[in-house]
C-alpha cells in the first residue's frame, strides 16, 4: 500500500495501532515526546527497586491474548504471567477481607461477612459474565460512530442494564457496606463513580472475580516491551525524545506533523496523546471540541503516587492491597462533586515484590501507594509530604507493620507530573470517565469530523480508560484507517 502514517505518542493505544497498521501494509512511524515508551505505563528503576509507575492490575488476560493472536503470536512468546493467589486484600476499619483466586474462596469470604450473600454472588457474577461476553465480543469492538452500534439482539433484550446503575444493582442484593464497596470497586477503573455507571458495566466484576488478577513477571512494563518488540518486528519506526508541536493541515486534510521545527509528511496522522492536547496541536478552526466541551466532561480522577523502597520484607500485606477503612462516599464526593484534597483518603498499596522477586533487592520490598484525587487540584511539595504522612500512619495502623524507619528510597508523582510528562488534561490519570452520557458514540470520536485523514486513539476516546480498552482503541482506529484507504 505504501501509505505513510505518523503516530503521536507511545501509550498502549498508539503502540497497538502501530502494530495493526503496519500489519495492514502502512509505513508507520511513531513519535514519543519522552525518552521511553509506554506513556502512563512508565517504569522507574532505582537502587535495585523496580516500580511500575501507572497501571498495576492486569485484568482481562483474554484481551491481551487476543491482541497477540491477531498477529499470529502468543502472549507467552513475549512475557510470562502468573495468576495471583490471593488476588488482593482489603483493609476495612474493623476487618480484613481477602479476595481469593476462585469463586469458591470468594463466596466463602462473602458468606463469612453476610449470611446468604454467596448465593446472591453466584447470580450476580453469572449476569456479569453475560455482560462481559456481550461487551467484549460485540459492543466494545465497535468504533463509536453511531448509537445503533449499541443495538444488538443481545443488548435489545437487556436495555435496562444501560439505564440502571451498578450501585443500585449491588445494593438490591447485598446489604453489608463492605460487600457493597468490594462489588463497586471494579468500576472505579472506568473512572466514574458507581452511582453514575450503568449496571451493564458489571462486566468489570466478572473481570475481577471470574477471570482473576494476574501479574506479568518483571512488572507491567513487560507489556510495553512486548508491544515495542512486536511493532519493530512488523517494521514500525520508533522515535523517542520527539515532541510533536503541530499537526499540519492543508486544504482540510492532514498532511503531516512538525517536531522541533522539522516537518514530517504523511498521508495519515493519528494521535494517541491525550485528546484535548492533540487538538491543541491544530489551529483553532480545525478543532472539533471547544474548551467549554472539555470543561463540561466528567474526567476520571488524577492520583497522588508514592514509589517507596523498603529495606525489609513487610508482613500482613499481599501484592495488591486496598485501604477502604474510611468513608468511601465522602472520598468520591471530594473527587467528583466538591473537588478538594480528601480529608480521610482511601488508598491503594501495591507490593509486586511479594510475588515477584525480580522487583526488589533480596530481602527488600518495592511499594507504591496511590491516592485517587480530583484532577486539577493544587499540587505542592507540602501537600505531598502531608499525604505521605497520612498514608504511612494509616498503613502502619491497619497492617501492624512499622515501616517509617525502613524507607531507603522515595519518589512521588502527582497532578503537575501528569501534565508535564504526558500533556494530560488537568493532570487526569485515567482519561475521561465512562458514565452513561460518555459511553460509546457519546465519547470524542476516533476520526476527526473536521480534518480529513486525521484520527485519534487512547483512553479519552472509545472504548475508554484502562490498558485492555487502550489496546482495543488502537485496533478500532486502525480498522477505520484501513477501511478508508481500501475503499
Ligand atoms: C496511576 C495509574 C494507574 C493505573 N492503573 C491501571 C491498572 O491497574 N490497570 C489498567 O488496565 N489501567 C490502569 N491505568 C490506566 C491505563 O494506564 C491507561 O488507560 C492507558 O495506559 C492509557 O493509554 P493511552 O494509549 O491512552 O495513552 P497514554 O499512556 O496517555 O500515552 C500517551 C503518550 O503520548 C505522549 N505524548 C503526549 N503529547 C505528546 C506530543 N505532543 N508529542 C509526542 N508524544 C506525546 C505521552 O508522553 C504518552 O507517552 C492506570 C493509569 C494510571 C495513570
């Protein structure tokens, strides 16, 4: 075909698109502003500790496997995967709940907390599985062009699942607040609060309990390495340290990009950088969405992250740990309704070296702590310090494990870093939330409505936030591009 595509950014969606487009016969060059690939899935290696800087939950292994299969490859050709057992642990103020790696174990834990809940759970997960099959095999693979994409024989029979909320569905059958929080937790990955998320998204609960939580040996960055290798095997040219400052348009058609004053010509321009930022690379008349449009969207949270190296092994923790020991509703209000630094934050702590010795020096522990916060909050060294104290104090209280004097490495990452490193709109971490009014055809489009041969991909467009959706986004946009050039 010999048509030239330039891709801006090297997040999962860009890397995925680069592979599909190269396979379809395009000449593909990818330009990343930073020195390393992977976007929000960065890696920090310091003093023998290896930190995944962004994603750490490997869910929906089937989607990764399908991705590699599309290229006649196996995921195992690139990295090895372990199913975590237990999947994760949740610290409440009066209890610690362990989520096992089988439905039987999880059912037993539910039954311990609320009599009769195991039977409800089996039905809930059966429905979630049905939603998963429909979502993953039908709905998610459509490019978000028309509302009719959501109309399939399967969805028509289940329209109520788009108008009822996950929160309502959970609360109808489960009364114990801990079980409610556990079942509402997976949709937080979609960036929205459970009471605004359609119950159809319970497919995330099937991903959680039905498919399990996995860990790529060496950490999540192994997926980035795998995609880079595959892209290079397919002939993709990759350039790092190449910030793009302009998408060039002539006579209503994208004709290339400019980086550091140099023009690079192309037949197609595809941007996988944050959608808002990508549009700022265009003259105003070529932008599809106004600042008022972006202001009016519900964005997924930003995060305050601490990457910490400990000089000992820690007790009473698992690979993934959620600290739901404060008021869940108040924290979500402080993210979505009255954006401010949370008074008593919920947080997440990840210790990959518990199951993967390659992530820390022998006898040491690699940890990262994540506090979800509203985007665009003031981000100062003092606030980071204050929250580190809050998190460590609660961590020590809940786990009974003193750690304060065992820290030999610490770095933080927050709103200002998201903006500086990824050109993220208001420092969001996970893009635009998947609420009912921001789902499928209601999300920013893959194909520009104003400029020919200009396309977008990534977590702000379809299907939405998360590593598996970003891989799918790259596939969907490549199919649109290939279709245009075939016809
Ligand atoms: C802290 C955190 C935790 C997360 N946890 C999980 C998890 O556990 N599981 C999960 O599935 N997902 C998780 N996610 C979400 C997941 O990481 C993202 O949805 C996904 O990585 C987004 O990929 P993307 O392709 O949209 O692009 P991004 O990763 O945003 O990449 C965009 C790229 O474009 C580059 N760029 C920007 N502007 C320019 C420019 N002008 N020129 C050149 N390059 C440019 C950026 O540097 C970046 O490399 C998490 C995200 C974060 C931040």
